[in-house]
């Protein structure tokens, strides 16, 4: 399918929530979806609103398949019941959570098979106690998350969820390193076979090719840019795809401007992870207001933690990193970039958790 | 309501009508980002923005600006609605949030010919005849900081637009202190000029914190 098919299916960028949630006739043919959903953007935005804000959490059972795998850097979970219970848990601690859709970048990868990359800022108050973090702090939070979902006939059949968990912990006064250590200690207890997913993921990153991208897709040069950086160490050539004034946001509140800053973000990781393998796993692109273009890339890295630096002393452990990057292109060049991954789960691996 | 009218309403601490401030809006001020309409309204209710009557006001399809000698508001617009907002001036002492800093090279070229990073195509609403004036004002900001003893002062032009009344630009300013023990400073600034050749330059005052390139 062409990346800019169905131009009447609009990005949420620049549109008030009232307009986004207006009911009405369909704008896109969606086989097997509830009639309330007007297009795939509406499906993602509206079901998120119904589940998280209207608190109809049981809708997870009709919006996730029973065998849905939700991939996170802390490990996968399977099934609609787990999603339902996890959502109840999250909302019991952060009850006033509002899920602000900064963008939803989607593709139709096969007839009736949709893929959405939903960049969210969740704003909430830390109202409730949490087992690993401790008592409620009543502090406000606002955390970047990207949820990539494969959707068929009203159900999410696979999801890749990345969240800036280090910032989330900072916001409630917790220390990401201390939490990662506690989690790693717990990971080392019991049957280690439960961490087998990580070795499989590392093998996939090392052995599988990049996803095929159609020739006209604006994501092509950006997937190449990430590979040039992480795999070929040609950071300068890679950064030519960025505006000299590009705005860059990475996890743990990394925020800066310019090509050199983006290179700095990559090199922090490249310095820590040696013998790297990079894989571009999925891309999507959609038109934005003002003639801009949005691109989403899900990517993974595998490498050995041999460099001291951003994550402390080298541990010698093999690390796995799952990330999603969103780009805003203007006149063919990136003017804004937002990358999200769970850096607490990276530390957790460094401290010997998750089977590392 | 126009984008400027929405911005003026918000500046006084009131809620713009008809979702004139989008629910997804983000405000950057005093080194902190505020997310969502409600949080931003609360900021302006507590601390209204004082735009004097001589302030320069500009609106294009994609942006709006209110700039005076005391402060500036710059907004991204979507059909007149505010999607993103920067407030410069009258900074408050906020609790400093932990940050992971990034070692980076501002130039990637010792033979660089400019300290101002600017790509014209990023700013389609800045008329070409205004480029020189805007870039000149940004260069003056850089020169001022250099004269004050700052090192490696660089400007990244983040937003720039103009119309009949004038033009404005939002800039991210980076510098290092020139002392043996260096500190890095990155803050926003706004420059603007009108058709009467009035010039404005406002720089956020924040100061640098500890440098923490580790998690």
C-alpha cells in the first residue's frame, strides 16, 4: 500500500480532541471493526480514550486478541487478560492519567492489516503505591511512550511498547539505577527459562535483514541513516539527513539541537555497546499539516557492554535495546526527532537481570 | 479567533475559546516543559505574561509571536490553534529536573564559516528578504555572549516567520563558560524586528546545572 493512501485519514497533529472524537460516517473501509471507528487513527485514539480515560478497561478483551504478544524491553506478555490486568494496575496508581496522542503514524501492510505507531505523552498524578517503587508521592508525571500496534479486525494482535521509564522514575523521585538493581535481583531468582525471549530477540537483531521498504517511502533515507550511524559508524554522513537546527529528544530527558547533538546521542550508545548489530524492524510514514511528513521507525540493537560511559562501568554482558523513533520531515529533511526506549531495562540487563 | 487573539487570551491567564489552545499543547518555560491545555492554563493563571502595548505582534499560518523588550511568546499554530508554545523572559526558579546530558560537537568542522545554524527551507514563512535581518539579530546575540566571555557560542534557529508587520525567530543558544572548569548553557532566545526598524532580543535566564552525561 502507498504510504500516503487515504489522505482523508488525518494525523491527530493540530486537531482538537473534540474534533478527533466526533462520531460520524466512516472515512476508511475497516473490515471487521466496530462501526464506531471511522478510520484507523480513530480506532487507536478512541479505543485508548475508552479504555484509559473512560475506564472501560474490559474493552481490552475485545480490542486485544487472546494470543496477542506485547513486546517490551522488560520482556513480553501474552493475551488480552494480561493487558486488562496491567491496565487496571496502572490506573490504580495513576488514576487521572490522560493519554495525549502527539501523533499516530500508520501503514496498511497487507489488506486489512494495519500498523500504528502511537506517540503518547501520559500526564498523571502518582496517586497510588507501587510494589517496586514504593508509596504514592502525589507528584505529577508526564512521560513519553510509543505504542506500535499491529491491528486486524478490531483487535491488536501484536504490540511493541517503549516507554521512557527512567524519566518516569525521576518524576516520582525514584532512582532508576536503584530500581533497575532491585528488578535485576528479582530476575535472577527462579526459573531462568522465562528470560529466553531476550536471546531470541538478540538473535533476530543479529541475523535477520532489515524490513523491506517500498521504493517511494520517505522512511528509506532515515532507516539508512540509523544503519549508517549504528552499524557503519559513519555518523557525519548519516546526520546529513537532519536539518542543522534539528530538535532531538531521547529518553532520560536528553534534549538538544543540531546534527552534532543527534550524533552525540548515538555515540553514547555506540561507545557502550561494542560488536553492534542494528536492525530496522518496521517503518511507516504519513502526511502532516503544513506539508510536512511524519515517519516512524521501530529498530533494535544488540551489542556487548564493553564501554564505560553513559551506563557506568562496562559489564561485559550482551545487551538488547528496542526503540522507536519518530521524525518530522520538512522539504525532505528531518526538523524534529523523538526517540523512545526503556533505559531502566537496559540498566537491568547490565546488573544481570532479564537473563543477561 | 485568530492565533494571535488566542495567544493574547492565554497571556492574560484566560482560556482561549474553541480549543484555541490544543489539548496536546506543550509549553517550554523556565527550563521545564508543561504538557496539556490544563497545565499550561494553570501556569499562565499563576504568572500572566505581561505584553506591553508596544509589543511586536506577528501571525502567519504556522506561527504567532508577541515580542517586547521584557519577554516573548512564540507559538506553533494549526488553523489558528496553539500547538506548541515557548515563553521567554520572567523565568522562575523551578525545581531542576534530572537530565542526562550528551557530549556533542556543535560544528563538526573547524573551518566553519558561521556560528548560526539556519536552513532556509525549515522556515517557509520567513520571507527571503528578511533572512539577512533575522540572521543579523541572531549574530548580535552570539556576539553579545562572546563579549561577555562565553566560549563556543552557537545559535540554532528553531522557528522563524514573518509578515507585513515584521519577523521573529526562536533560537536555541548554546555556550560554554571559558573558565578552566567549564559549564554548558543551553537556553532559548527570541529576536524580532518590525517595519519601523525596532529591534527586539530576549534571552531566557536560567543558568547551567551540573553536567551529568550518565544515567
